[in-house]
C-alpha cells in the first residue's frame, strides 16, 4: 500500500520585495527506486515565512513511498538521477475564515456599514399578509365557468402562496379536510374552517359518495397536529355500512367514544404526542394547550375542550400499540391470552435461557460463571406519587400486570396480609426506612414507586414496577423483586439495593409469605443471591456492612455501579406525572473500547505493584482476600489495622526518654526539659496562627477586647519562652540581632526562631541537647495530626454535601447548609496550612532525601486536598474541582474508583519506616488489594461486554425468527422482522469494526477461555 504525505512548503528565500513566499499544498508519490515521482499541486497560498511560529514548522521528512497502480507515473525516459535540493521548511497553513459561516448572525443582522438582511426578511413576511398581484387576477376557473371568480381563500398547509376561489379551494382540499384555510375579508386574511365553506367528509367509501349518508354531529371535532378542527362528517348508511367507530378507524381517525362519536384524534397526532412525551416529557395538558393556541392564540374561536376525551384516546391508543408491537393480533387467543409481562420490552443484552445463551451455559467453568449473572438494581422513588382522586372501577389500568407493573390483585392481597410488618434498621438512619412510617401519606393512593431494572443496561424489568402505599416497606419490595426475576432464575442473581444490608437479613423467612408462584426454596436463594450496595450510597452505611457489599470488591460484576436506577429517577423527577423507559447511557461499543483501555492501564499498574511487594507477600495477601470473599467473617484485607503515633503520643514517648535519661544521671541545663521547650514552641506557633486567622477588618468591641487579651497572654508566654530559648539555643540573641531586620510590633508576627528556621551550619552551632531532633519528631507528629484532621474534615464535608443534595429543600435549609460548608472549608484550610508549616520545618530539619526515603510525608498541593476514592463507594468529593472542565468533573465524580487514583494523604496514615510496626505493609496490602480488585473488575467488564454483544445479536436473530414464524404473517409481522434483521446487521457491522482492535486484555485464563470458545461467542444463530 502506498504511503502519501501532504506538505505545505515554505522556501527560505523569496524573489519579491515584501519577503512573501508562496506556500503550495502538494501530494507527492515517489517510486521505490526514488527515480520517479508525481506531484499534484493545489492552490497556492501567500504566507509570510518570517511570521511562521516555530512550533508549526518542522524539517521536510524523507520517507520512502510506493506509488499506487492507478497513479500516473513518469516514463522511464523522463527518469532523473538528481534533483535540485532547496532548503525548505514544512509548516501548517492557518485555516481560512469565512464571515458568512463563522458568524452567521452578524452577517444577517449587519454590523457597521453593512445593513444586513433583516429588513429584507421583514418585507417578505409582510408581503405574505396580503394578496399581492393576485388581488386583481381572476381565478383560473373563471374561463371555464364563464364567470369571474375572485381569489379569496389560501391554504396554510399547501405548498406555495396560491390563492383560490371558493370552488377551487373545495376541490383541492376535498382529500385534505384538516388543512388550515384563511379567507380574505377585504382587509386581511382571517382563519376559517373548510366546514364553513361547505366541505363534507364522506366516510366508509374511500372518498366516493354514499347513497344513504348519515350526517355526523354538527360540532364534530378532529384533533390534529396543526390544531383542533370542526369537520362536517357523513357516515356510510348503505348496505356496506359498519359501525361509526370502525369507519373512523379505517380513515386513521381515532374515535373518542364507542357509540355515536362526536370527536376524534388523527393517528398522526397520537403518534406525535407519544414520541414527544418520551423525548421531552411533556404532559397531556401542556400538549393540548399548545394545540389550542395553534388553533387560535386569542382563544376566541376554539371548540369546546376535548382534553378529557383526548387523554382517554391517548391511553387507548398506547394500549393498542403495545398489543400490536407484542404481536397479539396474529396469535390464537389474541389480547385475552396475553401472558404477564409479555408486553414489556426485554433487554436483549441480558441472559435469556433458551434464547441467547449457549446450550451448556450452566456447565461453564467456575471462573467464567460471572458471564451469566443477572444483575438487578432496586430502588424506590417517593416523588412519583398518586393522589386518591378516582377509582380502579372508573379508571382501570388497561394492561396492569401485562407489561411493567405487577399484577394488581395478588399484589394488593399480599400488601394487606403484611400491613403490620415492622421494618427495622441496624445500620444507620436511612431516609428510605424513615419513609416506611411516613406521616405524609394522607390523600395519596401511592406515596411512591418501587422499581427493578437490569443494572448493567438500565432496562426496566417485566413486572418490575409497583406502587408503594406507605413508604418503602419490605413487603412491597419483596413482591416486586420476585415478580421481576421468577421467569429468569439463573446461576446467580446480583442484587444492587441501597438498603441491601438490611433487606436481606430475613428475606428467606419473608419468602414464605409471598404467593405460591413467587416462592423459591431457601437453599436456592442462599446459593443464587449476591447482595451489593450502589456505589454512591455506600458512604451512608457503616463500614461493617458497606465493605462486604461493595460492588468495587465483589467478583463477577465488572464495572457495574448500581446507580443506573438513580439515573432513571433523575429523568422521571423532571415531571413526576410521567414514566419513561431509559436505555444505556453509553453504547456497548463505547463501553468496551473504554474498558479495554482502562483494563490495560490497571493491569500494567498491578504488574508493577507485584514486582514491588514480591511473591511472598502477594501470595499471603491473595489468600487473605480469597478467604474473606468466601466468608466475610474472616479478617478484612481492605481495612488498616495499625495506627501511627499522633503528636500527643510523640510527646509522651519523648518525655519517657528524658525521664530514663535523668534516671541514668543525665543533667539538664534547665528545669524545663528539651521536649517541654519544643512543645512550648509549637503551642506558641499554633497560637500565633490562630490570632492571624481571627484578625479581620471588621471586629466588634467585644471581639477586639478578647483579641487584645489573647495578644497580652501570648506576649507573656513568648517572653518566658525567650528565657528558656537562651539555655537550649546558646547565642540565639546575637544571631537574632544580626539576621532579624524586619521585626514586627504584632506579637503574632514575631519570629520564634526554632531550629528548623536556622541555616544548617548555624543550627549545629546554636542548638543544644538534641533539640533539632526533638523538633523533627514533634513535627512528624504534627504532620500526622494535621493530616488526620484534614482527612476527617474532608470526609465529613463529602457526606454532608451528599446529605444536602438528597435531603435538604428550601432556602432556609440550604442557607444553613452553606454556612456549615463554609465552616468545614475553614477547618480544612486551617489543617492544610498547619501541615504545610510542619512539613516545611521538617524538610529543613531532615532534608528531602530523608522524606523521600520514608515516603510518609509529601508536599501538600491544592490538588491533593480532596476526599478519597472511598474503599467501599469509589466516590470522590468535588473539593478543588472548580477549575476543571465539565467533562473532567464528570469523569472525576464518576462512580467507581476504577478511574481514579487515591490522593496520597489517604495513604499516609499507615506508612511507617519501622519494620516492627508493620504499618507500611498494611497500607501496601490495602492498596495492592484495591489495585487487584480494580484490574479484575475491568477484566470482567471487557468480557461481560463482549458476551453482551453476542447475546444482543443472538436475541435480535431470535426475535426476527419469532416474527417470521407467525402462522398468519401480516404486513406488521414482516415489517418488525425486517427491523430486527436491520438492527442485527447494524450492530454486527458496528461491533465488528474496532471492537477487538487494541484488545490487550487477553493475558490471563479468561482470555484463553474466550479464544477457545470464540466461535460460540460469535454465533448469531445460537
């Protein structure tokens, strides 16, 4: 294959006076021998070579190219041996700018001397308000009828501004009875109706007249996409007649009533409202109001409201459409033998035995069983309420139990039998359990909705929705869950539920209270069910239940976050009176390409980590993790068990060392020991810092008096400190006189001149009794305390932010929350500043090489002051995110620690240089375990997505065969079968191109398994 390069060439020298060179874009093809070439020049562009930026220029490359067979070449007689060499520089030509496309509104409205085109548009719009030259031109039918017919009528929906007479208008609009007509009244065009000028619509004869027509109601109304129309309707009354409703249905007008209908909707407006509701969540009232405004925005000539009838027709049309899409019109038994859940759209990527799974899927190797897990997400939404206004007798559900909602009668009976059930939480005060005893249920038929969906693809499960009568009670959620999984019980079912730690406790006992068709044995449930908590909800749980239920640490779930159900709620809550089925946020192909990249990155990191820890520790830690995964009562490998020494503990240790030294005969030069002296120095330093923070421009009299008293106290303590300092830092007074030239009058700004602030040469001469080492030890303790406070404040703030976003509403509550957050920020900043001061002092005392060797303390930057990628949740705080782009913030907040690396401040708590302490090993074990889990989850994600792609293609092929195998194949069946085949072909092409490229995830046993069974995985026919 030939290699082509496109160059823009700038010559170093120019023959012109203005030093302007000509830049040519050219395509060059050179033969393998280098003796033949073809140059295809393009249009030249003048560029001043001297103005070319250096970063846009590079030397001309001399690669070897081959010519394509179709490219013209020079003959051998024109071959050349030498080419004149000229110094050239290749650079980028700036893109051309076009005002018409770069700033179209400026061009249209005009800028400066340019007047623009607004006036032209306005005049053309005004011309359409009149008749123009047609006002004096008779209608074209005048010559035929030998009578002059004035042009008075114009159709707003037909092409062109043609104006016709009454008879021509009726003739043209005979098959368009719902077009908008305007009549010239001598001054302007006013809206009229075709019914007013004599048009009658004959039904039942395909436009032909009937011998015995039956006139419809005088105020017969048809609702269409362009407004509400009054239409003169004639029903067929001859021997060919059928019912009035059937005559309307056959012309695609949907009747409002069964007998003697007086209004109807076109099929087009019902389909339009259906699509508009799904895409924009518009309500029926808003849509009908828009139609009324289209009819007459002044609301003076609008027919009597048919809103109630319109909503009834919408419900009936949606129900019939569901039955039609499910193929109930072409099977024996029709609508009345529809099975529960048969109308729901099934997820094609989920496992369906007998449809898209291999025949031996239940005999798969233990390491590959996760490919056939059914991953379910459960939750409740208390904003989707339903008022007790009507009754099921007056307003029944048309397909309750046949699609997404659970069957009404057995569900209600089960709830009544368990009305006295008490739900108890032993984890924490969840809002979901608080709703179980909610007092805000009066006047409501349902206080919310419970939902089950497939967590990996976000398809609502058949029979996976149910009303909640009084909060999120276990009885409701039990019935909804088992209704959604009973047709599809696989090897294992992973259940992601924000209160799974509580809901699962007595689940096997509560199963005995379910209807018989929903019951399964306790042994099957214990073996098949795996419980997890969505990643965003984990921080609200106690550690003892959060870590065992973490989806980040659960084998077999890939990168499932369990929060897809919350994304559905976020969409639904915009308009709480509508429901919507949501698909995956990302296509499977995009997910797979991302998973392959992330898996390669984390696998490479894990290999490097393995080399650091060695085979011995890796074997021990792997055994520990596997034991914990089998039995959660074993020691948790993801929890640190060691605690470092705090500043107070360091003080105690130093005091004990001095006590031992004194007992051994060591004499101190002062009654205050060296550690007491350094403790005093750090206390004074902290007091100075606090006064600096409290000094503001506006202080009340009381605050100023308090601040003055604190300064007096600090001055007295500082004078006492100077006396002791002269003992332990001999010659410090003289040194201060020589170097402290900018002393301040404010006591909080006065330098303490501790060992860390002195140059190393002077420090060795001045400091006595090892006080430099003592300060270094105290500074280490100070760093640990500051980091501990910083971590606690960041953690508390992150949870408070989540609490505010979920539970607080109204200006008053949010104003208080803002003040709390400001309080948290001040504490976070104070802790960070304290650490920075202590770290800077420690750096001066021990040097950078010692700090790098210990690896416990690092330079604290603004990007490091963030909440952790939590061990159990993987959620980061948004602290420090204000300067990031929106996409970066979205990725940074992404659910799952698989994308992010933990800030070092959360890893420093267990790092110790003392091998006896073992803290470093604990930290390494936890971080290695999390790195291993991340790599495993990405590895699982790659193969889950590949398996889901295979299942989707096989499911579509099965659906197409199902439609094609219908005994009485109709046009509808053939059309849907063709759609399934088209989708299958589309996904095959899409996923086949680029899915496996750059796939580096095949370095373990699962990749070997996939390679050996690739034919089975790619078999679309099953």
